[in-house]
């Protein structure tokens, strides 16, 4: 291409603060339910699964029927983002329910999820053993995707909890890292 045929358009950008104000103002005029039917269906399914998992994993800080995922994908209670005010172990249960239900909902509704979940030491805050077993059993029942859980639970306990499931336990014993 010769220089004679080349045309160049220069666009001067607005002040970034002004651009942000414009975008925020434009978002405000959108209806809260301005989503496609497919997105609405995914969100509805995710909410349903989220509440089921909260119950299954022993969440008790708030009434489960009043906890929901908003259109932005945030867990909320009475319309407010849950900046967790409950027990530390319920905070962990909330995260489990969020991650597992998101994976399940996206698999069921052909949503955008790579089908991989990695959980590092999910039994933080000494969450009740029965609730942790429920998490492991739920993860073992997923029919699609891959889940990797790193845990410091004794191997015998994990084998007992996962007996009868289609799970593979890979031990890194005695230690991955050793003091020098």
C-alpha cells in the first residue's frame, strides 16, 4: 500500500474519569433484568444450586432462602453484597457453595466455564468434618470436569470419606517440601 492510499484517523480520548462517569451513568439506565433469556436461565439455576449447596454444606449464619447470587455474580442478602459478617467457617462454606454451584450451573446450562476447579485446603477454619465430607462427596458426584482438592487431612480419613465414590486420591506424602 502506498502512502498516497493510506489514511489515518486520530481519535482523542476523553479524560478517563469522564469516560468512567459516562459508563456508570449508562449502566444505571439499564434495567436490572436486562439480560438475555439464556443468562437469566443460568442465573436462576445458579441461585437454585447455590442455596442447595449452602444447606448441604451446613451454612447457618443467614436464612439460606434469603441469600442469592445477583446479576453481577455476587452473593447477596437482602440485596446487599455479603461482605461476610458471620463465622469464619460459614465464610468457607459460602465459598464452597459459590464455587461448586457455579461449576454445576455452567455445566448444566452450557455456560462458560472450563470445567476445572482447584481447591487448596478447603477445610480451613476447622469446618465441621461432616460438612467437609459433604463437600468431598458432592465434588465426587460431578459428571463433567475435573476437581483437584489439596488437603492436609490424614490419607486414611480421606479414603474412608470417599470410599464408594469414583474419586482418585493421590498422596504427596510424606511432604512435598522439606526443611533443609
